[in-house]
């Protein structure tokens, strides 16, 4: 009876597992949203509806749900996680800090939004992902120059920013014209960490402090050191978005008009909706997701892939690269894909030509060095998933019967040998018959 129950549970789980992320269909995925309060479903409904409208299956749960779990029977039930639960001190069920990090380490995506109530748990998750929130828990971002004009100026904590990252891959080809409204806490990124990128930065006049108290010392974070929204693309191509403003995703700020202090331009709608929608497209691999297939190589004039090459052979190399458009795989066209013929270091480095249909190819001569080589394609560009392909192939020297009978470059040595023989013969005749 117990075995029957386990079998029924496993069969019932199959439809769920079939929805999981796969390289062939990156956007057919399930998203888990963890909330502090279920009222966020309605107050942030525009953002959630934009995700649903793109074919995602969104599952809402309270962060302290006692039945909370990201995996079952060793399989992950979700392919992306949205943490809109900044004040949660402890997740429910079997989920904890290590569980969230393992989820990301397994190649899954994460969106984390905090605010001034951010708990140590949320801060620790951000720190593990390469982002540090301001240590002062009462501090929020203040800007007395780049704030949003309103009937009551207040404490200038509702700021505006249009300092976006210059990347069509991350934010889409359509420029975000209106500035983004932001109300929340500041964070910093390590400049030496190439995996973390600032997507939205604060103005030089911004700083992080408690708005209800006077500054007794310079703020820890100020100016360009403050990042409002940052993204991480891990080495396993998992994508992470971290921001200190949960309000940035709210219907109120998405629908609100915006005018920057000191600027005559007034926008009927903020850039929040376009910004968060395009950013979520990137995080969920709807853009900038590459795959490489059909890595092939063969001798010139042949079609079959050999098991071994000989030094100085002429060979042809090709690989196909495609980008996911959100609905189908389209040819990826660029001019900076390279292949290395590698043994301890690159002996050959060639830029691949493209036919504009996804096929990249080149030809070159095998170096006059024998050993075990690799064809390596390492492609890393801002916003795109990293490609790392390799195929091993041995290279042998000439066999004893494959050398030329007479090597042209050795003719001087041949001449020297025969000249020496002739000279010795003449010397012997002269010596023997001279009286």
C-alpha cells in the first residue's frame, strides 16, 4: 500500500516536473513568489500579471508557510524564485539560507527585493550573491537634488534615477525614456567582482542615512557608490536581480507620473513598469540566452570527423550559435566569436566567420607540434549567457614513411656530405700515388 501511494505521488508530480527549465525551452517555467503578506499580490499585481502574460506559471506563498519546499524527490519544483518578503527572519518548511543558495548554485534564477525592514536573512542572501546592503538598518536612500517633485516635498526619500546600464541585452532595445521612481535602501557592489553589475545607480548627490535624525558623521554610502538595482550572472548562468526597493515594483509607482526636481520635463508615467518588465525578461532568460550546438571539425576536403590529426594537416572547424527570442531559437549574429586550438596555451586563435544564419566557421593548419589538443570556444559578453565548449583531439607527428624522400631544405647538407666524400676520395688517391 505504501509503495502504491509513493507511485501515485510520483506520477502526479510528473506534470510539474515537465514544466521545469530546459535548454530547449528556457521560458516554459514555474516561478515561486514568497511574500510577507498576501496583500502584495494585489498591490504589485501589474508586475505579476506581466510575468503571467508571458506564459509563466506563478505560484504565490507566504514566506513562513510550514509546507514550503523548493524540491521534492531530489527534483526542483520551481525554476525561478522571487523574494518579496524583506522582513522574514526565517522561511517556513525546509527552506533556509542554504536552500536558497543551493537553488541558485543549481542554475536557477532569483529576484530579491528588500526595504528598510530587511531582515538579517535577506541581507545574508544578498551578501552571498555579491551585494552588501547598508549596515545601518535605519538608513534609506536620500537625494536632495534628484528627488521626485510632489505636493509635499517631504524628506526627499522618493528619488528618481535615469542612470541605467548601457546594455540592450539587459534592458531591451527600446530605451527607457522616463526616469524610475525609487524608495528604499542602498547597497554597494565590489568593483573587483566582474559578475555583479549595476543596472540602476544613484545620482552623485544621493546618500544613505536615517531621514529622521541629523548626520553626526559622513554616510557609509554616498554618490556613485550607491547601487539601486544590481544584477548577477553566475558562472553557471544563473541570473539574479537584487534591489533595496520593494515599492519599485508596486502598482502605485508603476502608474505614477514623475518629474525630477529642477527639470521641466514631466512624464505622465514613470519608467518603472518598462524597467522592471524588461529586467525580468532578462532574469528569466527570455533575452540574452545563447546555446551552441553541432561543434564539428574535419580535414579539408572531407566530411567525417577524424579520431586523430597529423601535424600540418589543413582542417575546418564550425559551430552553430542561437539565441532564444522568447518564443523560438533565432540565429545569433556577431563578429567576435573565436576558437582556440589549445594545449596548455593557445597554439592557434582564430576569429570565426559567420553565414548570418547561426553558423560560425574557419579553417587553419594544425601546428607543427604533436600532443593532445582541444578545440575551445569561450564566449563571454555583457548580458549574454556564457558559452564554454571544448572537444579533445590528439595530434601525431609524421610516421617514418610519411616524410619526403629528399627534403628540399636539406639540400645544402646533402651537398656537404657528398663534397666531403669526394674530397676524401681525391685526398686518398693523391696520398697513395704521390712519390
